[in-house]
C-alpha cells in the first residue's frame, strides 16, 4: 500500500422512515412540528460521514438531527451493520430525505475518506478540506455556511504533532481542537481560512502524521532503549 492511498468508507445501512412517530422524532433530536421524515445511515468511518451529513444540507432541505460516533470504532461495533457512526437526517418531505441521502452517498463514494499514513495502512489520517461549509458543520465549528474549513483527524500522537505543524506552517485560524480520546480514540481539529490556506493546512497535517508514522521514536534521548 502506498502512502496516502485512499481508505474508502463502507456504507453499511441506509433506511428511510417517511412518516416517523413523534416520539421517535423527538428522541433523535427532530421537531415534530417541522419534521415528519427521517433518513438513517451507518458507515464504518465516522469523520467522512460527518462531512457527508454536512454535504446533505447543501443539496436538500434537511436537518442533521442526530450524528454520533460509537465507542472504540468500527472494529468493536455492536453488530455488522453498526459501523462507527449513526447519522440521521430529518425533513418535512420524504423527497428531501431522498435527496439528502443521495448527496451523502455521493460524498462517501467520491470525496470524503481516510488515507493510509504508512505502508501497511495501519495508521490512518483524515486531511480533508471543505471548500464551502453547509449548515451542519458550520454550526458545529462555530463558523458560517460558505466558509472554508480544514477538517483534520489522526491518532493521538500523530494528530498532536499535526496540529502543531498546521499552526506553524499555514495561515489559518483555529475553530476547535479536540484532544484525544474521541469515541474512537483519535483526535481532531477544525481550522478555517481561505480555501488555499485550508489546503495548506491539510498538507502540513498529513506530512506531520506521516513523519510520526515513519519515526515514532525520533524524540527519544540518545542512549535510551
């Protein structure tokens, strides 16, 4: 496997509830006064799915009402269809749910994915740039719809060195840094700026992650075992 080879997500389930019960709507964060329909999706990669949920808001009149990662990740899922995340869209019209889910599936097939940061593919990095945020991730990051954002994720040490590299090498502003452990024991950050600056941040982040993967003990004092 070559470095930064795509590790494509697998969508595990996609279902619709055209006329959801008000109790179910409320339980999953929807508003029965505004929403009648739900769209559910599970996937084995959580961060690409968050990006895909945001993408849905740019193509359909949908709200992201529920999106949560599962503890310990897809390798320890509760069942074969659980994956790493459940995302739920809500809308007043089932057709909008269909449009939103279609946008999500396109995004997960052709845009958002993790990449291999070592030759074995055992270390993954998510150096993703969103050129124009939708309503979901802009609210999560405290930004505005249409802003550009670098969405950066990696394992704990790799991510920490990556955040440092971004802030020293790219002209971006920190929207948030979430130290480890996430539910899947990674760390993540949102940085914002021009799209070109966000792309520079993603490059710096990926390079730092690859460097840690190649030289995990580079900071060890000489003579230590």
